[in-house]
């Protein structure tokens, strides 16, 4: 399928930066739900597209040559699991405390069941409820109660494990898959709107028991679109468009600002705005981001840091925030102060765990598996 058959060693630093901005936006939304627009849900769709792109860049050619599917699968698990399990471990005592405080109706037995399932990257189809950080929203049937954002990591893992097969699809088959997934996602969202008497299309599928099935077309739409974008970056017809992007968007910070604006705008037009983001804006950000290069050492360092910190922030922020908000409520701190403490704590814990836990563990596991896994050049943070 890929038109881009070059193995390439370029680092797409701007895409790392976009992922970091999206992860921070999700964190800010969860910590400031009373005032921050819910459009940051669409950041997850950007993650899915980015994941398809960077996995195609890092593994596509190698899978076509010498890398086996087993090698690839091992590397994906080594990449995802250490920080994922750290978020789960932090979430275990936090969910016990939240339940004890009367903010959730989980029983000790149900939490033990969550531990067993979530530790193995498996969702729990429970119907229990937890009061979230804003103190007014009740979330029911979360698939990963110990660390709710893990639902997207589950779907990303499912999609990434199918990558060796998706990457072999012909271009027309990939386009058909993308259109079909988008259509199915829209139909599911429309059906949910009518059944629940909602006023807008809800594209935020996949995070709880009721929306679980909608997570599959959502992730495969984004993931496949990312693969398609990567396979098209050397397309002559699109070359002029990429060149125009390089001329118009000269600095990566411009693209980061555009992403923030997109996520900050309220979700109006009965859900058609996020539908437009999903169909046009998010893929365009990835396409144009792949064409832009950092114009100096500082911007390159910023982009690399944002990419480096994005995954731990996403994995750790909600259990950390739950703990901080719970303690803050007992100390009668304002919600603004609790949000500020949560942001600072998330950054500090993310840096410490990445540097002194995740990276050493990943190195150790890679060395242990080196008899099975072939070396892969560091071309992008995946």
C-alpha cells in the first residue's frame, strides 16, 4: 500500500510537539471541567491519527523487510505498558479513597475485579458511577475505573496490533476503510443522540460500557488515516500542498496555537463542529505538521520535550488529579488552587517516573528481549 517506500530517518519533531499540546489540553480539561470546553475530547482522535502515522514511519519498512510480527508486538507492549501500569497502580488506592469518601459506588470486591482486568489491559464492563473532579458530573460505566483515560490506550493497542495487516492494504482499500469507519461512527453517534434524546451528535465514543462498540470505528478511522497520511507524504500531487504549508506555517508554535484554538472553541452546531474536526482539521494538522521542521535548537528542544512528556501526562494525570482534589476538598482549598496543584504534581511525577522508572524499565525489557527483537533506530517518540 505505502507509496512512501523510503525507510527514512527524519524526526517529525513538530508531531511530537502536537501530541504534547494535545495531552496537556486533555489534562487541563479534566482539572478545570467547570470552565474548559469539552472539545478536548477530540484531542484523543488526534492521538489516534498521530499513532498511525508514527508507527507507519517507525515500523512500516521494517515489517516489510526483516522484522517479524512478534518483534513488532513485543516492542509495542514494551513501549506502552510500563507507564500504563504506573497509572493503574496510582489509581488503585485513589479509587479506594474516592469510594470511601462516598464519591463513587464501587465495592472493595468490584475494585479487586478492576485491578485484575485493568492490569491486563482489559476493560471492565461495570455499571458503577463515580463523581468526577468538577464535583457535579457523574460518570457511569467507565471501562478503566482505576485510570479512566486508559480506554483510549486499550483501543490504540488494538489498532496498533493490527498494523502489520493494515499496512499491507492497497491505497483504495485503506481509503474505503477510513470512509466506512467514519460513516459507522457517525451512525452510532446519531443513534445514540436519538435514543438518549441528546441535542447534539456525540462523537466521544469508546470510553464507557454504553459507548464501547463505537470506540472501534473511532480508533480505526484515526489510526488508518494516520497510516494513509504517512504513505502519501512523497505523493507528487500533494507535494505542492506540503510546500505551501512550509511557506505559510513557518514556525511550529503556529501549529501548536492552531491546535489550541481548535480545542478551545465550544462544541456547537449540534456536534457538526467536532465532526468537521475529525474529518478535516485533525488529519490536516498531522499532514501539515509532518511538513514543518523546527527552525532552531530551542523549538526542537521544546517539541522533543512535549513529545517526551505527553504519554506520562496522559497516563498519570487523572489518578493524580483525583487524589489532589480529594485532599483539597478536605482542606477546603479552592478548586482553582486544587487544579494548580494537580498540574504541578502531574508534571513533577511524570518527569520523575519517566526518567527513573519508565526509561530504565523499557531499556531493561528491551535488553532481555534482544534475542527476539531486532534493533529499531530512534526516529520518533512512539
